C-alpha cells in the first residue's frame, strides 16, 4: 500500500515541479501592465494647454515648504477640464512624507479626511504636479494628508472661481 502512495506522490511532485514555473510565467504574462511613468502628470512650470484660462493663484506653505497653487479651466466650453497645478518653490521638495491630495466639496472638515473627499493624486519631490478636478469643483478645498505621518495638514486651499 505504501509503494502505490509513494509512486503517486513522486509523480505529483514531478508534475508540480514542471507545472509550477509554467503557471507562474502564465500568470505574469496575464497580469495587466503597470501604468507608465509618463502617464503621471508632471510639469516643470507651464500649464498643460495654451488655451487654458487661469482662474486663481494662491501661495501657501505645506509643512514649511512654500507652495504655489494655480487653478485653470480648459477653454473648451464645457464644465470639464478643471485643473490645479501645485508647485513647490524653486529648489524645495514637498514637506511631509507621502502627501496625498484630496478635493472636498464642503467647508472646514476638522482633523480627518471626510468620507466624500475625492483623492486626486500624490505630491512629492521638487517638481510641479497637475491634478484634474471633477467638473463640479467650482467651490471646495484641497486637503493634504500625510499617509506616513497619519495626519491632515492644517494648510488647505479653498477653490473659489
């Protein structure tokens, strides 16, 4: 009885040794490709399109880093195309670790991210970043949350058109 079980176990072990790499390779080929780095919006100064209308400019400090926020709307006659460009001052990297940028429709929201806040992207490094906001973002605020430090920065930028 043991001999039959040993033969079966040996055959299954050989089969698994051959099949496991093949299944692993097939799984790697079947997974979706990660987003290319070029798909992450970054800017080094100017806005995306030349026909965009600048709606507002604001300067503020994010954890000691001087920042400039510029709000633009694409000039295509629709409510879509609202963008905000966040730029740290020259030579400065964004203060805080793993800063997430949220847009919130309401007013002051306390010490936590509201449930209806929309994540628009991440902010890190010295480069400017462009974030697309929802079309109904005529008024609201940008919230900055450090994932590593688990804290909401007091600095908020209220969007007013």
